[in-house]
C-alpha cells in the first residue's frame, strides 16, 4: 500500500512539472500527450485547467460499485482504487465517443439539451416564450447553436459562467447580448435541431443618430439578456450562463478532434455527462479528414473551420424566384455552397411578385429616395441552410416579367432604395430569431445594380467609425451594364457631395458622366469576376468598356473565379423536369439510352420529326447582340442544308424574336423558335439536344455550357471569357477535349466549328461518346467555387 502511495505522489509531482500532461485511456493504456504551449495558452485564455475536463480530469474519489455516488473510504488504498475506477469509467465514455466519431465521420453539432419526459410538454420560461420546441426520440429538447459574429471552432461554452478573455482582444467593455430560440426543424436522419443564435447588440446604442435613415429601429424580441464577452479586433466571442442544463456533444467533426489530439490547436470546451448504456471501446486518435455528407437531410461539415463568417449576398435577381440569366443562378446557388462550408449565409433580393415560400417578418422600415419616404417590408424564408430575405416595395411591383424594365431614373431610384434597405438588413431582420449584426460580416454585391452598397457601407458607417469589421466584395458578372447617366444623377443617391468624384468618369464619346459601377469598384474591399479569362479581358480597352483604367488601378484586389452549377437542380439523374412526357432521368452509365429517350421526347413535344439519326442543335439565352443570336441567323441557311434540327429558346430584342418566328415558319419541319422563357423547357432542351451553340460576342462566364456538359450535350462556343476557360477544344489525335471552339464572332467561323462537330457526330461515334463522357465526369459543382470565394472573403476580412 505504501508503494502505491509513493507511486501516485511521484506521478502527481512529475505531471505537475512535466512539459506535457499525460492522460491514459482504459485498459489499452493509450496516452494523450498535450504540449506545454497548449496548456499555457489555455491558462492565458482564462480556462480553469482541471474543471474544464478537456485535457485532464479532476476526478473525485469514488467507492467501488458506487454508480456515480461519492462515499468515504477507510484507507488510502481504497481511495486510490476508487479514483482509478472512476477514471476508467470517464475515459471509457470518452473513448466510446471517439469511436463513434471514427465510425460516423459526421460534422460537429454541439447542442444544449433541456431534458423533459417523452411526449410531455414543459412550461417554458421567458427564454422560450413564443416559440415551440420539438422533442427528440429520447424526450429531450435539442437546440442547435449558432454563434453570431464569431467562428465555430473558437467558441467556448462556459458551463459555469466564468468570463473568457482572448488573445488579441483590445476592448474590455462587456456588452449585452440576447438569446432567442426558434421553432425546431427535424432533419431526416439526425434528430431534432433548433437554431439558437447568440447575438451581440454592440453598436446598437452608438448608431441611434447615424446611418442611412439617421438611425436604427430596434427589433422587438422576447429574449433573455446575458452578458457577452469582450470583442477582439476582428471577431466577437461570447460567454453563456445556463442553470440546470447540460451540454452534450454529438456527431463530432473529426477535423476538430484531429486538431486537438494531433496538433494541439484550440477547440471548444464541452461539459459532458456520462450516459447509461454506453459500451466501452478503445479510444483512438482520429487522423482522417472529415467528409461532407451527401444524403438528404444531413448537415454538411463546417469545412470553413476558423474562417467561418456571416455572409450576405445582395443581388437584383435570385433563382428560382427571379431570373434573367446567370446572375439569378449564382444568387440562388453560391449561397447554398457557402452554407455547406459552415458559414451563416443570407441572400437579399427585391420581391417582384407574390412568392410562396417567403413569409412576412413584420419588420417595416422607411427610407428617403429623391426626397420621398418609401416604406419597405421584409419577407424571409430559410431554405437549404440559407436565409432568403426579400424586400417588398411598390417600386418593385409588376416587374416580375421584366425586372429591369422602366425608365433610367425609375431603375436608378429602385436600386437606391434596394441598396439602402439591404445594407441595414443585418440589423433589422431577425433571421432564425436573431439578426446577423455587423461582426465578422461581409457583403457580396453583384453587378452595378448593387454597386451602391459598398459605397453606402463606407459613407454611412465606416467613415463614421461604425461597422468597422464589416467588409464588401463586388462581383462583376457583366461589365457592359454600368448604371451610367448624366452627372446630375448623383443627387439621387443621397451621398455627401464630396463623394461625387468617385462616380465621375470621362468617356471619349459621351464625355464626363455618372457611373455607379465605377464608384462600387473603388469602394469595395475586393472585386471578383466570374472567370479567369474575363478577369484578363476586363483590363483591356476592348473588354473593359471604359472601366479598364479603374480595374487596372485596382487590379490587386481583382480575382477571377469560374461559376459552378447547382448539382441538385441541374443533374440528369434527379432532374424533376425529366420525369414525365416521355423524358427520363439518366446517368453516365445509362447515357446512350437515357439521352436518346430524352431526344425523342423533345422532338415529339415540339412537333419535330422523331429521328434518332438527325442531330438536334440547341440555343438557350437572351436574344440580344451579346449572345450572338444574329450570327446563328446568318448560319441557319447553311444548317438547313445539313439535315439537322434547330431548337432556340429565349426572349429579348423584338427584331430577334421576329427572326425566330420567321425561321420557324420557313422551316417548320426543322426549326422551333420558342419566344419567351421556360425553366422546364430549358432543362428539357439541355437534356434532349445533341449540340449546344453559344456564339457569344463576350461571355464573362456562361452557365449553359456547364449545364450542357453535365447532361452529355456537346458545346460549340466562341472562345471568349468563361467559355474559353471551361470548354477545352476537342483533339482527335489524343482523344481529349470537351467540345468545339472558334476564335472570331462571325458566321464563317461558327460554320467551320459546327461542321467539324457534325462530322464527328456522324462518322466517329466512339470519339463522340468520349466527349460526352468527359463532360459528364467533371466536377462542376459550386463547392469548388465556394472555397475560392471563401479565400476572397477572408482576404477582405483582414484588409484595412
């Protein structure tokens, strides 16, 4: 017995003085090694080393067989024995948890659980007033926790209410925060989750007399006031106090544990309670990287890690509610990909019609536009992990069929109102019960319609010392449209007069004029465009459309990122528009049969002769000069001599619409011109045609060629912008490439490329099928683009 006592005393002494803290697991005698640097860092952060239980456990002595109750034991040997048994039980529980992590490899989700008996409701206190919670299978109410103005991995949950200090914190005043709880949403496989945001009111008292409208109106919410922590220069951290609650960690992320166990980086401190029925397993170090979960209802891993931010994308259109081209698709898809990476994401767009999904938030605000007060309402929907917020105003009514319609001044006033309302959305609209706030926040503005937002952010806030941690990124989708007007248009945007200079631009033809895009490019923290090729073209006099000088001056903050596609919506395996009328879903394995069936169904639906051997050529897009529709018109007489069928879908210039109708009347057995736009028909044409034409004179990125390749349809494109980046020319000698390109926007070059394409289709079936398969095998998803966007957001965040 004396030997045992001496042994334990020596161990305690050596551990206290050792540069590492050692923890043994169960009978496997596996050891966790925690570096001294990590221990010192934790101490500097204010952690109570033993009470947190993250690196070492302060285990109370426990009698053998006590089942968790403490009893006095006569003799040191009994005490040591009880301590050893208790340690084994706790470490066995930890090892079982790690084993579950290794097997499931699912993302981390820390949840606050109120335990109630199954199927019984519990009276809620003020913190849950007005909101419902759904019980999980064990009868417990589960709250999923999001942290506003901070990152997931740096969040520390304080079960005992102790304050937390962080390295790099320059402010010491604690602010008041609030917690709001909202309705639970049951996932398909993962139980019941409720979003529980922690919101900081920092700045709400400071800005009562500053802002676009001279101040902010606070949103009335039922909430519980809790102390919030100090703010560092770039992130807002928090501390919470909950009495009578317990924290449980479920579905942990292997990346987080790998960082703790292998690299010694910071992770969340979680207070856990052992549960009955847990089997003992051996603990192991987790070295695998976390993988995303593809099944429906699953929550993807927060891949952004410490780069998690609050992101608000602002656009004049957003699919599927409003769309005229690629911008609508980007606004509908990129935010979902950013949300899958772990960011909290919102989309803000005008409400042009009576959309079914968004619901009225009850928030009303009034803004001054051209000297008149205009009220806006905010509608919100939470879909696929993204908050979609729509701004309702009479100025946007009746524009759902032509969202850019109206006079120049009407459009300008609409965009002024939209940008004023959008820049204040993070303060006024309580998505999930709590507003986004301005901490760790970045706006993504899109094209000239929202280029005023970076200017308003700077003029109304950052110049006044407010929203100083909020950043703006401006995305160029089409530089040809710039929001131009006479210099006097400046007085409609309600800015200090000294801001006029950033709007002025000299044009060799029109002279000095007012230019919104020019001001946005200067004010934004970062600039993105939608392909590498277009980023290069923007710096040239031909491709910059008069803004190339400004773009070159700000070239250090410009980056090209090729758009992705929504693999859920644009996927031939799951496309909902291919489930009826003779169409069928197909995959890479069923390509020959499935695409032939869709082709026959398309010919039948459009009233064309059903003939598998006749190549069907398609065009989908706006009918204007940019898309090169007139070039197709010049090549149609040649096409009609090649025994092909042509299907064109689009709307735009009246003369080009008339051209489509005229060609259909002249060649009724070979041409169909669908004037207008139909989402269902766009999907069916993409699946049913053999070849897609895109003779655009300029194309910043282009999405239709990406959709086409995903469906096994071969593109023939003009090699500009994103078309050059995404369509590798076919090489018959090496059996490589994805389609055909031509280097000049004229009908002769189009005919030459299309002729080679048709020859391959008819004479070289094996090569043709290889082109189709290579196109379908690409990873064209938004996930790759989202990671690159994240790099831009982080660069903007740390830019001063």
